[in-house]
């Protein structure tokens, strides 16, 4: 069965992605630093779990070693991890900013590079990056997150322009709003103010299934009640 890699797997959007792609006949490979939290999801979706830090070269090597060992084609690779640091620009910890860039952008490059190598060799595939509205506009007290997400968007755009003519679809998904993850509820006075993770996952599936004649390099998802 073809493989879908979900780097930065957890109980929210990643779980919805695993279920959605499993329902289409793909075997999920779930990569996370702590895979103990993925036991039930792996059982439900027949997933392979890999304990690895996707922001490091060694961690990404371990992830793709597991994919290669599965001896199936990598059809879809999704990079979800990000790290948010808040604080005034004059006070924010430089080490924390470096960590944010490492996780949000550099890890995406590492995973994207390894996925591209395999997809170019096999003749095709889809690479999807999970972005945020912070990659479109910088917010106060959030310089580190904006830097990481802007870099992620630039990476996705550059890869799309390089790889689309070679048969590999690359897309950047802007998540513009809060996701209705487990343990998170909407305010009573703001119904529908959060994004449904299952609905977001269907958007990722649609991107992976797009005809090459209309490949999308970027899509933005947002609550319908949000003001533009």
C-alpha cells in the first residue's frame, strides 16, 4: 500500500489526516518525538510509528529509513510541526527563536528534501506543508513564529515551482484560525469560530488527488464566520 508520511503527529489535525488518508487506502507513517500517545491511532489506522525529531537531520534520517524499510511507495508527505514563541522583540530569548526556526522551517526543508528525492525517483507524489496566517502577516509579539512560517511558505513556493514540472505536487495549506482539537471548545457566543480538523483533512486529501492540470500550490482555510 502507498504511504502517507505525517511528520509531527498528534491527536488533532494529524489524527484526522491519518484517518482520512487511511480511508483512501494509504498506510500512515506517524512521526513524533513521543509515539506513546499514538498507540490507539496507530491501531485504528494500521500506521507505522517512528520516534524521531523531525527538526534534525538524524531524526529525519530515521523517519525515511522506516519508510524505505516498509518497501512501499511514498505517495504523500505532510509536514505539520511548528513552535511558537511569544514576547516583545527586545526581550524574547534568542535561543527560543532559533528553536522556533529549526522546528517550523528547517525541519520542513529536511523532510521536503528527502520526500522529493524519493518522489522524483518513483515518478510522482505530493508534499504538503501546514502553514498559518502568521506566514502571510506578522503579528505583534510573534516575530519568531512569523519568521518560521514565512520561511515555510517560501520553501513551499520554491519547491512547487521547481518540482511541479517534474511531476511532484507541492502545496502550502494556510490554517487561518484555531482548530477544534480535542480538549478545545468554542466560546458559547462564537459558534463555528473554530476549524473542524476532519474538514481540514479532507482538503489535504483533495490536494493529493488533484489533476495535474490544476495543481494548487497554496490554499487558505478559515472559519466561514471570520471577517476578512
